[in-house]
């Protein structure tokens, strides 16, 4: 009986402690926002008890329930247009107190001029996927060292040597599109582009043939399962936040990925040390090969077993490879869907880019893959294709950037106003920055020609850092060259063979829903599924071009 009383007493004390922490946090944060509001710092009307929870809840209730949260700042600005491009939001305890930035001028201050550290929830989000020592969340000397190790593998010159291998996976994708065209049925494209980009990143990173497009693959299935369990810890759905199976599933998936990547790392290391695979030596080196080359060159002359990989290097390298396999497929797969979507809505632009492909790649459509394998530099002669990809990423960025505020660091607006950042999440909201009319003429229109506009053209953009699809500054995305390259390659091989057209109307006739299904009239709004992906998997129909 005494043990039971002790347990009950401990539970009561724990509850009192947690209640005290909650009340202290509530009073501290609400009081701080009330003071900031009194000082004239911009924010929506702030309630002394509920902060901005009611305002945010009201705005989100008008949107689809599954919409990506990065649409929120623009919706707040629509309701409160006088806030300006920098404002504060208090949704504690469902989210950390934050400073929202929707202008390039402000974003450059904490990503380029003074690169602030990543916010802590980013590490929490990435850890189950990567193991914790990943480039997106490392800081200081560790980040710089690993970025230096892997930079050569992501250089544009090296990636060009990988094109012949990538073409193989793109041709498989084209075969699947041909089968879908024959069926004449509506289907979700997003799962197919995910499998395509998984196959590509497997080849480029580890020289692996996942063949995820043709058959189930245990590793890629585990990786996709892990994405479904990731969360930032501030989700409004409490069951989602504290799902009892999450710790079990994330542990199991992480263990499986660790074992798989570790085994492949050991294989690649032994091959590089012994030079035992002449076929691998003849092919272009993968990203991990180049990293191992650098590691082995630096280890030369050191005392130790040359056939054994240093445990510290191996653990950190595995984390990076897991990061590349995750991030290296997720953004590109989503962007490819949106390229097809926007081109189906603007057929005159689709016709124009096909004309470019005919001009550069020749009229023999069936020879494009072979030609690009032999002359990958031709991809650099497709400026309009590049413009379409950039414009797609402007309208549908795959992610934003969150940084940790610092004591004494203020963001300064053009009029000289200071915005304190200490203790706040600073949200560089790319979705809003990319549609800011101060940076982008006709911001909501799909206009690839803006990327080719001369200085005297109204569409010419002079706002440095206004396009942040891969972020700016030293912490920009290491894989941006790979992403652009594979997107250009897929479009160059498929656009002249297939029309991939959005089929949301037909999809909705079969699957009626009561909740809102558009964001500012856009039926292809983004949802959070790792990166930002098209909702409902992007239903579409494929037809063969005449």
C-alpha cells in the first residue's frame, strides 16, 4: 500500500510541476507579446490569454484541413494587410513564439549577412530520419567540415558525369507513363515521381539500383514509412503529436535504415581501398565514393588499419547519406508534379518549351535519351526549361527555413525599425517571399519568361535573394544542382512524348468532400508530407502526343 501511495504522490507532484511549467510559460510568453504590442511591434490583435490562437484557428478553418502550414503568413496578411512583411505570431503552446519574415531584404539579414543557427525543432524533425548528425542541422566547424567533404559530389561538373546513369531511371519512368496513357485512367502521379527520384538518388549517392519504380523495395518502403511518422512536435492534432506507436516505429525504421546504409558504406569502402570492382572504377564515381576518396587521402600515412573505416567518420557519413536519400528525392518529386500541373494549365508555355527541345535535341524524339547520355552538356542549352523549373519552385516551394533568434540580434527594416529576435523562432517563409509583390511583378502568375527578362522589362527581378527555393547564404541546399539537373532531364525526355494533364475536376466528381478544397482558388494546394507535396497525390491523366 505504501508503494501505491508513493506512486500516486509522485504522479501528483509531476502533474503539479508540469502545470506550474505551463502556467509560467503562458504568463511569460503572453506578457512578452503584450509588451511588444504596446511598443508598436507589428502583430495581429493579441488576446492576453489566448494570444493569436483564435485568429490563426479562424483563418485555418477557412482552408482545407490538410493544407501545408506555410500558407498561413500570406493568409494572415490578407486579413491584416497593414502588418507589413515582418510580424510576430503567438500560438503557444501549439507552436513556439515566432517572428514571421515575408521579404527577401529581411531574410538575407539572418541567412546571409549573419547566418543564425537552425531552430531546435528542425533537429527534432530530422533526427529519426538521419540519425542526428545531418548537414541541415549541424552547426559551426562540424557543419563546415562535412559540407566540404561532400561538396565535390554535388558539383555541377561531377553531376554531368552521372547523367548516363540517371537516364536509365528516366526511361523507366517514361515506360510507366506510356502504360498509364494506354489505360486512359485518372491516377495519382506523386507516388510515381517519388519512386523515380528515389531510384535516381540511389544511383547518384550509392550506385544502388533500387528499382522502386518497378517493384517494392524494402529500404525505400522503410524510408517512406519514416517520413509519415516525422513531426515537429507542435502539431495541433494531439493524437498525431503523441501517437503511442510513433516511438516504436521511428526506432524500428531508423534501425533498418542504419543497418542498410552502414552495410553499403562498408562495401563501398572496401571497393575503394582494394580497387576490386573494375566496372565501378570505369563508371563515374558516386557521391559517397568522392567522400571516401577525400577521407582516404587525408588518412594516408596515419598509423592504423587501412582496411577499417574510422567509426566516427562512418557514423557521421551514414547520417549524411541518409539525409541525401531523404531530401534528395522528396523535393524533386513534388516539383516535377507541379511542373506538369502548371504546363497543363498553360498549354502555350508547354508548346514553347517543346519547341526549345526540338531545337536543341533535334526532331527525333526517341533519340533524346541517347543524345543526352552522350552529350549531357546539352542540358545547359535549355534556358526556357530552366525558367519553367525556377518559376514552378517560386510558386510551389518545397520548404521554408527556420532559425533561432539571438540576444542582441535585431532584424532591421528599410525604414530603420528594429525587430528583436531573442528567444523566437524566425520563419523565413518562402511561400510568402516568392509571392511578395514588392519583389515579383504579377506574383501569382506562372510566367517563366520573367527569368529571361532583360533589365528594362517589367518582369525583370532585381531583388537579390527573392528566390529562395534552395535558400540563400552559406546554408543553402547542397543538392540544388542535382535537383535542377534531374528535373531538366525528365522534362526533356517526356514532354515531347506525353501530355500530363491535371485531373482534379474528374477526381472530385468521384470523391466528393465537404471541407474547403482550394487555397486562393488553387486546387493543387500543397500538403506536408516530408517536403510540400500536391494534395491527393496530384490526380492526372496522360495522353500520347500526336
